[in-house]
């Protein structure tokens, strides 16, 4: 039987109706002769509320923190009561036990008044621990042979709390020990995404959006036949439909193109999701739990040729440009190394780089570390930085091989001021930086130019025709 890892996001498990739909989707895979491993996020908005409770407690607002916890306790109990008619007392006891533990942590936090990354990870882990257990019971009551697995016993990471790095060898070993026997016995493992533990057994997390990553890690560790990412949209789109209502679903795309889109702002996938699948050449499907009959998007190693120059346009907002100018460093050996050592010191990734003989411009996520980074860089050169920028990224196959493509792109946005340009570093990506306020207008202009005659082999043109 073929193993399929099915990851369901927060909106796919947000309430009893959504969990019912999810159970039906999983049952359909079982009926088709597949062996699912199910990875679930916390219920929608629960992680945000847990973080808010932690923040309130760290400020000494104990009552406010406990009130948030109480509301979450009731939400989980109400959801469980609607889904689980047998063994209701058992699942309610599980929920109470976990919220009692959470309340103890919050009360302690309100005394020490310091929220460390380690404690933050422990607090937010309750979302997935609870949702996965409730969903396991709901599946079992609907005839699925479900078995709950604590993801922290399978996904092993380093100790970089809040954004831990997975350790491949221990994960493969744990997957064989914890998941393979269940599959061999015909059971259906259900586990939370996002949460993990280090080798000492201390809770860590993979960062926001990390449930996708968990699904891919499990798929890679088990050498699954397919990984399915179930969300609330019909797959990867040619751009954000909220900006361009005529955006098209992309039927098929390559691993490389999907990874570029994920990193440069596409919300459908976590940027790291593709990596474990690429290593093992496992196809990934992005599907809609609210519209399970839709074919979604398939991500494969080598996508068919596309007649259109681009597959999709992504935007990444809340960026800053840092300009480093030092005429005294002209032709100085090691200058660039010194600059990037500073970004490494502050664990700040760089999105785009532009250089001349005496200056370097870099784009980074806007965050509280910028003044510290600028202070360190000022020891090397004159530094200034400017926020509220957006990076527009156009992804397609062999962009370098299309004559006149850059001219067509910048002609489409000739009314918009462009601050930085990157082309040539990647064959499949053309990127440029503009003011954040101009981002949506730029996307609409580009989409109208490059997707007016889409390739029907790659894009769902029938859906556009039906909408007209």
C-alpha cells in the first residue's frame, strides 16, 4: 500500500464541521487503498491566543492570561463534545489535564516576569498537542483506525527555540520506531505539526507555519509516495487572489519554482516544506479541504514546459533596504565577508544583494535588530536603512533564455519607481524592490500583462472562463 502524508492546516481543523470534512477526506484516501499519516495544526487562531496569554503572563497580568486559557479550554471542550460521543469523559479529562498544566506555567510566568524562547515554545505546543488528540478520537469514532502519536517523540531538532532546525538522522530513526509499526498494523497515525523536541526531550518548535514542514519531514523519513498539504485555497495561484480576483490556479509546478515562491512570500507553503520532498523526490500536492474535489497543484521534480514566461508572482512585504557605502574599502580584500559576518552574527537572512565598487545594498526583513546591525556595519562604512519596502518576485522556467523579458517586465510597471533589481542569480526568478505602498498596483499591472493568454496545460483557464 502507498503511504501518503496528509497535513491539515488550522482552517482545516478550526471547528467540528471542518474536522468532519477532514475525516471524510482521510476516509476517502483509506477507501482508495492508501495508508495515510495525518499531521494537523492547532485549531485556527489558537497559537496566536496562546502567545497572547504568554505575553500577558510575562507582564504580570495573571488573571488576563488565565482568562485566555479558560476561553481556549471551553473551545476545545465544546469541539470535542460535538465530535466525540463515546469516551467523552476520557477526552475531557485529557483537555483538563493539559489546561491545568498550562495554567500552572502561566501563573509561574506571571511571577518570574520573563518569557524565554524555551517557555514560549512549551506554551504554544499545547495547541497541536490538544488538536491532534481530539482529532484522533474524532477519527476513531468515525470508523478510522486512528492512533495518536506525540510529534515530539518523532521530530527531533537542535535547541534553537522558536525556530529549531530538524535533525534528519534521528527523525528517520524515530519515524521507523514510532510510525512504521502502526502503519504495518493497519493503523492511521495522527500527530501535531509545528512541535518537536531536542535530543534531551525538551519541547521545541519549527517556527510559524512549521506544520507544513512537519508533514514534509515525516514524508521524507518514511519515504512516502506522496505528501499532501491541505489548506483553504485551491492550490498555488498565479498571484494572491485578494489582489487579482482573476488569478489562476497553477496545475503543476517544479520543486525549484515552488520553493522560490514559498520563500518570496507565497502564503500557501512554508518555505522549508519542499526541501525534504526534494531530497527523496516525493511529489507534493497542495489541496483545498473546503473543496476536496479540486485537483489543486502538484509539485514535482520536473514540470512540463510552460508556454507562458511566468508561473506566478509573489510579494514579500515589511522589508528594509540597508545601504553600506565605503570608498575607503575600494577593492579591499574581505570587505564582503566582513559585511555578511555581521548579518550572520545577528541571524538575519538577506533576500537580495546589489553591489558596486564602493557600495553594497541589501534587503532584509524589517525587525528590531536593524539598529544593532546598522551599528555594527557603521564600523566598516557609512550606513543608512529604509523600511516599508516590498520585494516582487516573478517565477518561471528559464527566464534568462527569454529575450526582452526584463524590458517587458519593467515596461509593465514603468509608472512605479524601482529601487533594486535582481536577475541572473537564478534562472527561474526575477525580483525587484519597490515601496510597499506600490506593491499591489505593481502586481495587478504585471498579472494583466503576463497572464492574459495563459497556457491551459499549466493553468486552470476553465475556472476563469466559468467566472466570466
